[in-house]
């Protein structure tokens, strides 16, 4: 049970990068981008092929992210230059990428079990530094050593990577260019009237978004030890679930808080996933349905709650007014 | 500063809906000129303004701004020279962004947007000084979301954002029409102050004849795509609303069609 939660934190951190990408397209640019389902795999495909081919895992990972950047830019161009509706542009790109991913991989599945990946590299350095022995100490003090994870290297290294990505993103979104990007999603015609090529910003924003998604895909295939062409199915919904869970549970107006919320949302989603898998009557294949239900309830509930609250308040005030009137009426009658 | 040469524009040509929106417009504005344009609905005022802003291309003719032929420039390129305030207060600002972020966007009209720096102390100070001139307390709310401001405040902010980077041309598209009378007064006062302070060449479209007479040094009256009456600074001084209505009747042989224009006296 506890080890399942550690697993959830590990994969939650890796998927958090994807969720940050979805946050850029879905929230900042207001562009529901289905490219994600394809570009996630593209990142993994490029990375796995390069690793199997003997490239350095770091180069392979960056190349995977770059492939996602290109995919996102094409989606952006389809929308801005081709005037294709955002949803449709994303769907088209997703379908196209399925074939392209298969071409890149050459086969539907690439195992990487005996290859040097980013994670085997980190693991090696980690063991050499003997950091696990240091990190286990607080668990021993608290007397819960048996609940400690077998190793900390994934959590710690991913935390460093994810926080670096978050910091860079926070920084970028508050630069002049970043402010313009956010304003483009908020009021495009206004930004245009201040001499901005909004098409450029949308295109580059989509590129950035999908670069993060592909980076996440590149890390996932190395974490899992294999790449699969169907890895990305439903990825956009998982990204949305993370963004929405994060916003509802931890969200605040500030950018710094929002990116943090998205990361935490991704971890919470993975924890829900891990728990759901342990319930007897649910199967792994039910997860997509559960994800859809999570997103639907996260989208519907806040609105409904607010409305019913407003209604309750209104009824209360009416009742108060009614009581007041009756009292008034009584007084009036007695005065007569 | 601004020159229009023989501009023609027809919408839906060669169909039953064909409408001549602009019919051989030639005009010239000197630096610092402030022209107000009045006319009934469909007279071509907005088309003319869109032509200046670059949202519409003319069928014939060309537009010169600051000594450059800008006719074929796309909207965003032309916006380097043009500040614009729309009728709808929601259009000129980004609601989900803070006041200072909105100001930053407008600053980007004249300078390249940096990838490496955000809003510095210096620019923030500059923003605060500019906002002070509005005298509605926005300088203390730099970090408030613009969506939380009232329509009048948003329009005042739009006006400031359009003017403080000193555009060559300022376009005002019925920018008080969506506000209540007291807010209208505020925006008109701010318009006067800001335009005078920076000696901006301004084109303002309005439905209200009194406004058109009160503001600016020139006046054009439009109907059916042509400028049917013009007043220069001297003529404008003793111009009254009945004069304008008479003028319209004289030229067109009919009463002003727009009820709105009549209601506004």
C-alpha cells in the first residue's frame, strides 16, 4: 500500500511535466490541444530509438522534447495559418502523429531494459554517493523504517527536474514575452491592437506546451523501460485531470502558485489511480472511465456548488424578508 | 501626419446586398489635429476607422501615416503607429491579467518584448505615474485583476494604454457609448487631457453631436460613405447642434435618419 503511494509520487512527478504542458495550452492559451496524445509518444519514441541506437540518454531526452516542440508548432500553424478550429487541429495532429510515431519506432514496442537510460545513470551515481543511507535516517528516528521506500533516487532526481522546469516556466511567464503570451490567451484582439503578432505567440506557446509533454513522455519511457505506440491514449484527459484537480485543491491566482498546484494535482491524480487499482471490483482498464469521471466532476461540481449555495442564500434572505413583513404586518394591525 | 487618398470600399460587391461603405474619401490631418466624425448608422464611420487601423483593406486608394504608405501593412504592424480605444470597454484590456501586466502589453507596442526580463521597478514606477494622471486611484491597484474593475475604470485604463506610448495616430471608436453619463463625462475629460498633453493626432467617431462639437479642432459629417460636411477650427467655434442638423438636411434633402443621433440632440 505505502510502496504504491511512493510509486504514485514518482510517476506523478514525471507526469507533472506533461500536466504543465497541458496547463500552458489549456489554461494560458485557452487552446484545448489534443496533440498531447500524439506528442507524448513522439517524445518517448524519439528518445527510445536514440537510446537503443547508442546515444547519450541526456541527448536523447532533449531530442524527444525537441520533437514535441515541432509537433506543437505544426498544430499551432494549422490553427493560426490554416484557420482550423483548435480542437480539430489537435485531433488532426494526433492522428497524423500516430503514424509518424510508428515510423520513428519501426515497431509498436521498443524494450530498453538493458540500455543505459537517464534513470540507470542517476541510480548509479546515487548508489555511489550512498545517499539512501542518509535519507533513511529520519525514517529510522521515527521508527517507521519499514515504511520507507526502497530507494529515493527517482523521487529526488525527478523533484529536482520538475522544480527546475517549474522555475524556468514561472520565470518565462513573468517576462514581457510571457506576459504577452498569457494576454494572448486572455484577449487576443487587444494584444493584436498593441502591435503583437499573436499568431507567432500562439504557435510558439503550442510548441512550448508540447515540448514539455514530449519531455515527460521521454522520461516515462525510460522510467518504464519500454516505449509503446499506445502510451499516449487518453493522455490529454490525464493532463486535464491533473490541472483541474490541482486548481481545485491548491490553486491560487498567482502563476507561481498555479504551476505548483498543477504539479501537486498530477501527484494526487496518480495517488487516486494507485488507490483505485487496489480496490477489488475495479480493473486497470476501468482507469480511463474513472479519469473521465474525475474530470467531469471537477468541472461540474464547483459550478453546481456555487449555484446551490447562491440559491440557498437567496431563499434564506427571502424567508427573512417574509418574516420581517409578517412581523411588520402584525405591528401594523396592532397599531390600528 | 495622416493622409487618405481616394479611398473606395464596397461590401459584398456584385450581389443584391452590395453596399458602398466609402466613396472617394480624401483627407489630410496635420500633426496635433483632432477630428471628430459624426453620422448616422451605416454612414461609413466605423469602416473609415477600420481602414485607418488596418482591419480592412480599401478597394482603391491608399493610406499614409507619418510619411509612410501603410495601405498594405497588416493590422499588427500598423498598430506600432496607432493607439486605439474600442466602444466595448471589455475589448481594450485583458481581464485575467493585472493592471501592470496590461500596461506592460501596451508598452510592447513600441518596443520589442524581452524574453529575459519582466516588469522592473523602474517601469512599475513609470506605470504608477501614468495611472496617477487618471485620478481614479488605479495607481494603488497595480496588482488587481483588470476583470475586477468597473466598465468606466476599464475604459479609462484602455485610454491610458492607448495613449501613454505616444502613438502617431489615436483612434477612438465611440469609446464612451457603452458608459453611463457620469462615466462618459470622466472619459471625455480624460480624452481631452491626454490628447492635449501629448498633442496626439486623433480621430474620434461619436454618435453624440454635442461631444463632436465640444472636442477637437475639426469635424467631419459622414453619410452614405462620403464626407458631406466639414468644419475647421474657426467654423467649429460657433457651430451648434441645430446647425449640424440643418446642414445635413441641406446636403441630403432629408432629416437625419438615426433616432439615436436626434435623441442625443
